[in-house]
C-alpha cells in the first residue's frame, strides 16, 4: 500500500503527529512519502492508496499555506475533469485528515470546521475521507491559552501517550484499507448515503 503524508506545521505539534502516523503506517506495512505542503505540489493524489493531510487549526480553518496547497491541487484536478457531479467514489482511494488544535475558546468545535473543510477537497475528487483525527496541541507562546482554555492544561501535548496512540491507530490503516478494497460495499462512508 502506498501512502503520502502532507502536512504544514508552524510550532511542531502537527509535525510530531505526522511523524507518528508515518511510523504507524510503516509498521502496518505501507510505503510512505512524507512532505511539507510547500514541497508537495507535484504529489499526484491518485498515485496513492491513502493521502494523509495535516495542519493546525487557525481560526477554525486550515492555515493559508495548507489552504493554498489544497486549493491549487483542486483547481488543477478540476481543469483535468476530476471534479464530477455526484462526486463518484474512485475505488481504493482514501484520505485521512489530521488537525491539531488548542481549543482555547470553544474546544474541539474550533477545529472540526477546519477538518471538514479540508476533507471536502478530497471528497469532491472521489477520494473517500476515511477519518478525521483531531489532536490536542499546546498553544506555544501562550501560557494562558495552554492552561486556561476549554481544554484545561494542555502544556506538552501532544505528549508521548498521545503520539503512541496515534501510531497505534495509524498502524491499523493499511489492513483496514485492504479490507475496504476487497469489499467496498462495507465502507462506513457508503452506509451514510
Ligand atoms: C494564529 C493562530 C491561530 C490559532 N487558531 C486556533 C483555533 O481557531 N482553534 C484552535 O483550536 N487552536 C488554534 N490555534 C492553536 C493551534 O491550532 C495549535 O496550537 C496547533 O497544535 C499548532 O500546530 P503546530 O505546532 O503544528 O503549528 C491557533 C494558533 C495560532 C498561532
């Protein structure tokens, strides 16, 4: 199974999560390419069984470099005719969205819109979003936001335990995707239609 991890990170939280996903996917038997968004313009989503895209939530949206990456890729695929009415699913093509956040004001609600927004770029291309992972991350540079927000004291997050759990979850994805590819009708996403 081929996987690409494309991420953007300013203060390192998302980068740590990306590295853990890589370790997990490799432990599960995947071939993994890992790139920062700025260096990923040449990645063809359809070359991979799984595209993992990660970023911090900035004002409940993906930050500008990630938005520019997603929009640029999407516009190019649209010009090539990949955006079709009804967004038919391309068999065997999946995306995983991971978003780190501090939730200082409204908790996870200020990360979910960013994850949903990013996921739509893939769903519109027929690439099914397997899951969205929201990972708590310290708000570097603000003790107040890292200790007094909705999530309480989040200093040091994501910590070793968080990263271990992510690695574990990621290690299961290659087998999961293989089973979906063998029996596509069992995909949870299809049941929701
Ligand atoms: C400019 C800016 C805006 C942010 N906006 C949000 C936000 O809307 N919601 C949230 O939960 N966290 C917000 N955060 C916190 C980051 O999403 C969080 O700390 C993230 O884990 C940082 O990731 P990074 O270390 O990979 O850059 C913001 C941080 C910055 C610097």
